[in-house]
């Protein structure tokens, strides 16, 4: 088995040109820096939950990690092999791109959009097996598909296999999409808000199923969510990591317990505060100076969180903090982690009054 992590990202940056509409035809397009300088390793059989407000770059980072988005700069490696070198057919490619593609799968928030409405479930599930395991007989394929349908509680499997997607509930469609990903025998599955559209009662059921299958198939999972409670559920039970993103940057990452019990980054504290079931009874003042999220086309100078951070000082406007080890796998990017940083002799910012608005950090 390779000693390399399943995925390693180093100093990854992803920029997009924004669509300026009709006026854009006469001007240079704005550049949105969706991911900025992120380094991250996803080990074998690990669950990593990426959380943060809408637009923080977590989906872009997830897609970049599984090779569906080319980074503007930095490297993305699968078991030590640069994914984009393999894709471009470089001369010293050790892992063929075809193997990388099979090993990195995705399930989306809306499973209906990734199932052909005119195809029976059995046909949708047989397609990846035909492609990736052409040696299987028709009977082998059917046995695998029925076995998986049974495994996720869709029985009798011959009944579900012969239905069309519109004859399934949202939760059943999500299970089919999960089976389809697992039939590829992947090393990592990116679950992009995969349970957000489900009823609360079904969410727990689906998360339990994800964890069971992750354990059974020894697959790593990157789970993207705007909800810190869901991230906690998945990572506490699997000994996983929670990564917190803000305006394209990974500001804190660590084991679930440390992130929730001892958050070090002021933004993580705000996210935790905005998730009522994590801090029941805490109706204190919102831990933000300003609730407005800055424009990603023109992010703040220095630490990108300084316009909202209640701990911000003048030094935070000048330079950007590096990610420092807090303890083991726990890292945070805040000057307060550096005991000798000039931050401590710098005056507090007083240009923005603390906000007294309601809980909105996780909107
Ligand atoms: Fe807040 Fe400064 Fe830390 Fe950024 S570096 S999170 S602005 S204290």
C-alpha cells in the first residue's frame, strides 16, 4: 500500500473570471479568488468535513481535490502522482489518469440530476461496472447490484432495480448515487452537501449509512457542509477531521473534538456560536464585529477575516497569518497562535462597531 496520502494539496489557488454580463464585453473580467493557498492532506480511510458559509470556496476546494477543477497554481496529488500531469500525459506518470478518475468519485446534493430519468436503476448502476470491470458477466453484475441495493436497505432489490428515478424518494435516489460511486471501488468520495436536501430524520439515517459504508469499503470521504452539526456527527463517529473555510482559505482544521471544544480561530468560534445545538443556552453577543461577508472579488488585505474578527488588531490588516500547529493534527491560521507575533503589541481595530445582529454566521 502506498505510504502517500490519498490526496495531498499544496499551496492550491483557484481563480475564476466572473461574468460581468453585457457590460463585461467592454471591460476586463473580475477575478474571483475562490481558493487561496490551501495545503491539505487526506489520509487513507479518513473522513474530512469542510465547513463554512456559502461562497467560502469549500465546494471548489473539494472539486479541486478530486481533480474535477484544475487549480490556477499549486499541486494536487493522488497517492503522490500529480493529477494534472497524469491528465496531460506527462512523461513520468506513475498512476494512469484512468485509475485516478475511477478512484475519486463525487455525490451531489441533488441526486436526481446525476441519474438519467429515462434509464432504469439497474442500467444506471450497471454502466460503471461495464466500464471499469469489463470482465464481469451479466449475472455477476446483477448479483453485485442487487447485493448493494440490499445493503442500503432497498429491498426487494429486483423491485428497486427495475424502477425509474422518478419512482424513488429523494433519500432512495441518494442511496443509488452512493452505490454507483462505491461500485467503482473508489479511494475517496466527495459528498457535496449530499444530505442537505433530506428531511432531518432522514439525514441521520443517511449519515449512519455513509459511515457504515465508509468503514466497510475503507474509503476516505470529503464531506462538504454548511452545517457544523452534521460535520460533527460524521467526524466524531469516524475519528475524522473538521476543516473550516473562510473566503477561500482553510483557517482551521483538526479532530472534531478539538475544533468543537477548543476552537482557536475566531471564525470557528463564530460558526460554533451560530449552530445553536452545539452551544445550547448561549445567547450572548454575536462574536463578530461585522456580519457582512466581504466581496470575494476584492478580499480584505492581510488576514481576510479582519473586517469581522472581534480580536482583530492593526497587524491583522498588514499580513496574512500562516497555519500553525496547535496540537497534533489541529492547525489554525491566526496570529494569536504565535506568542511572539507583533500582533500582541498592535492596537485593536476600532473602525467597525461590534455587531449586535442575530445569528447569521451560518446563513
Ligand atoms: Fe482575527 Fe487577526 Fe487572528 Fe485574523 S489574525 S483571525 S484578524 S486575530
